[in-house]
């Protein structure tokens, strides 16, 4: 079907993607035609299965292919995005994996013994002592419990946020900081301000499932921009921009969930150039910034909030129960976000914000962050070695942040493995949860802080043995 050149400067994945796009555009591959299976393509072209999976996944994300459960990959027809009409008496098939249901289960089953798929840190990794000290101080100060807080949030904490960001070359005043109930409320406010029904919106693929659901509820037409180990698949992004006119790109350049990839400086600059060229806003979700041991620029610091809205949070590093996030934007846009916050929920909790202020002004705060980064780096090394020993492929090895994104060639559907794991008291993070368009995938998100228990590795080892036996029996 294609001629691949291992000596080419273009990676094999890129050669496959470009070659198949050309065959589809030239009508050599007709709409609806089936592509060779992943293993058949890999065997006939002398490349790894992982290379073909990555190429096919990119083509699905770009809208050239469609994946059908238990059937394979097909050239996308014009009407493939439209749900088929049902005849009388017909029932709509139940999807194999309900991402919204699974996300709800993650929070409702927090008491499972093992939680390597969750999105928070163990309680003994957090800054509980400082929270208790702040609570005692707040109690002794006798905070006023009547009335509401300020629309922008507690002034002292806003000043701390502005000062901390100034250290990272983002110059803002406290009145450009809006405190929110976690980063989720911040993203929701921004989405409701920027996005109208029918608008095209770009998101990371794979990316944050709550954001995807939020944008769909807002009526957005969502398109995924494939992530790479160094940031973005720029040719895929530019192809999307050439065909569509997105209103915004919601992205997580630093220690992205689920891949933990970090966008390079070159990618950040190119993204800002494209935003200016194609006139769209960038919404930078930087909630893992405090876990990054490397001082690096953000989109917001490079742009100084001209086309970038910046979202941050303290929930990941202090406690997920302290729902304290913040959003920064140019002044006119921030004023509108303040109004939206007031309309939807009046003010955020000043008590929570005062507690957070006490924690981040605690003399041990910086020491806590340094210790947390070192602990995460060590966990990355340990978990990465264990995954490698079991034959998993790692998407990226950042040695920072919370996650590793990995897959195994003998596990084509991580959702099935996740169901089995739940019965064994283990909460996994199936890759399908994080994809823009839900489809079976072997990828899994591992929270390294929760992946140090031997029971997890015993379960995975046994699962690999069963998977290999099943493959051999076919």
C-alpha cells in the first residue's frame, strides 16, 4: 500500500499518516473501505505494531479514519459523524464504554484499596500539617461568617497568586486574578464566556475528560489535537486550522494529563503564532505547574494574557478538598468572568480561600513542594521500570508530574482490563476515558504515587499471562 523509508528524516509514524492521507485524498482509498489490520499492516511494512497504532490513532483524531469496535479501521465517510437513524422497534446499541459513568465511578469508589488510575495524590503526600495549622489560626482569628466574600475572591490570596506568577515572568495585578472553586469552575466560566453552540473548539487528544464533557454540554463541536512527547502534532493541528475556524484551544502544555508530556518552547511559540494567524483564543490549564522541577515559560508568560487565558489550582498540591483555583485574563475578559461567577454561584468560599492563604504563606510551603517533586521523580523511575519489565510501552518518561501513559501490545482494550481490575479492588485509568472520540484503546494512565503497591504489579503480571494465552489460542 505504501513505501516506507527508515532512513527518511520523517518518522515512520509521520510517513504512514502522510501516505494514507494522500491515498484517501486521491480517492485511491474510497470512503468506507477497510484498512489492513494493525498487525497485518505492521507485518507487511516491516514496522512495529506500536508504530501502526500511533499512525491509525492520529488519522482517527484528524478525521480521516473511523474505528469500529471488533471490526477495524475504515476510511471515514462524510456522514460518519451522524448517528444512524433507527427503524421502528429498533433499540440504540449500548456503548461498550461509558466515559461519563466511569468518571463518576472513580469518585464514588475512592475507597477501593488501590487507586493507580485516580487523579489526586495520597493523603500523606499532601500538606496536611499546614492545613491544620491554617485552620487553627483561622479559628483563633474568629473569621466573620455572615455575608459573602468578594466577587474576585480573598484579596490576600490573589496578591500571593500575582506575586508567585511574577517569579515566572507573568506580570499581573491582583485585580487580574479571579479565585474559583477549583480549576473546574475556572474552566467552566471560560467555556461559557468563549463558546457558543456550534462553535469549533480544539482540545488535547488524549486530554481531560471533564473538560470534554463540559464543552459538549455547551454545544461545542470538539476536535482533538494529537499530543506528542514534545507537545503537539503540529501538522495535524495546522490541518485542522486550515479546514475549520476554531473559537478556542483548551490545552495543557505542562505535565499534561494523561500523557505528562511537556510542550517544547518551539511548540509554544508556534502555537501563539497560529492563534494570531487564525484568530482563536488559547486557554492554558496549568494546574500541575507546582510539580514541575524545571523553571520554564508558560503560554501566558510568553503572551502576557493577550490571547491566553491562564488557569491554575492549589488542589493538587495542598488537598483536593480545598477547592481553590484561579483564572487570569486580560482585564475586559476577566470582568465578564467575574459577572458569570456571580450569576452562577455568587462568590467562592472566603473561608476556603483564607485556609489556602495560610498554607501557601506557611514557612514550609516551598520545602513541601521541593519534597513533593523529588518524591514524584523517584516514583516515576520505579513505576517506569516496572512497566518496562512487563513489556509496556511508555509514551513519555518525564520523571515529573503525576502520570505515566503506557500500553501493552497484548492488551488491545484497557477498558476491559479496568473492569476486571475493579473486581480485584483496583481503580485503573483506561485510555478510552481520555480520548476525544471514544474508541477501544490499549493505553492506560498510571498515577505514579498510587502505583507503588505490589498488589498492582501482581494483578498486571497475571493479566499479561492471561492475555498472552488468549492470543496464542486464537
